[in-house]
């Protein structure tokens, strides 16, 4: 049970300097919480978590080097009672599901009112899970579908069936030998988001690298669109 005689200790991890500064100022002005640390680097954030053992970690999900999903896994390995609330610019159901499955206790969109962030911190600090109402229905629909897919996989189904539409698009471009930067340009998303999708693909296909992901895909019936080859022929 939460001890209300002690100040809630909060640690912030976000690679966007302006957003990090804004969140820190918001918490300092609107609450009596103690911001014990703020960093733009997930690896440095892990060091601060070990040092300060905060009650709540507010963390961006889309960061270079180590993204939010990987960082949650690293926090879990520390064996300390720190609760993670994800801050994200993406309302992607797959990201929400994966974050919550890994152990995040809350998910807040950066576009939401600042009061929602305070609500999330309070809710999670009280031992509950926080999802804003706008995301709840979508999350549980995705959860139900994912549970069905996991049951199929357990029964020996093709792992390709577990990929989302966007992950299939990324995998399609991977099979064509296109690098992450070019994939980002083609799909009009950030390179960091591409890397997040690639990590998700690796986990779902149970492989450790791009080569094995492509090999799995091609040997299990994946049909590349061959867009890149067509473009090259047209350019010639």
C-alpha cells in the first residue's frame, strides 16, 4: 500500500529535450512529487533507476539506441519495485499491448492534457493500471485478437500470422534488402519507429537478426511485393 507520508519519487526518460523539460516543470509546478532524475538516454536512465529506486518512471517509448520496450525488459531484470508509465506520440495498439504485456503500468499519449499525466501517475502509484478511455477499447480488442493468435502459435501455426499490417509492410521491405533509413522514407515514419517494428518482428518470429527473419519469412510462404526491384527496373 502507498505510504502517503513520503513524497512520490519520479524519474523521467525522454530523448526529446523540450518534452523532458516540459514534463519536469509540469510535475514540479502541479504536484509535490520529487523528480529524482531526468535523462534523454535509456541506458543512463537505468543507472539512475538503480541509484534512486523511483516509485514511478515516466518513459518515452520511441528512443534511439534502446527503445522503451527494451528498457522495460531491462528494468524488470533489476528486481526493484519501480512502476513504468509510457509516454508516447503513438496510439498504435500493438505498441500499447506489448508495453503492457512487458509490465508497463500505464500508457499516456503526449498529445493528451497534462491533467491526464498526473492522473496516470496517481493511479499507478495507488497500485492500479492506467489507460485513458480513448485507448481502453482498442487495447482490449487487440488483446483478445492477440490471445487468439498466441493460441494458434502454441498449436503450431505459422508465426507470420502474428504480424500486424505495418509489420508485414516492414518485413516486405526487409526481404527486398532495403535499409532502415529507406524503409522509413517509404513508409513515412521515423527510423526509430522502423527499428521498433523490426524488434517486434524478431520477437514474433522468434529470431535474433534480419537475415533469419527474412529466411523464416521466405521459407514459410511470405510473398515479397518486389516493389524495390520494380522501381529499379523503371529507373533503368
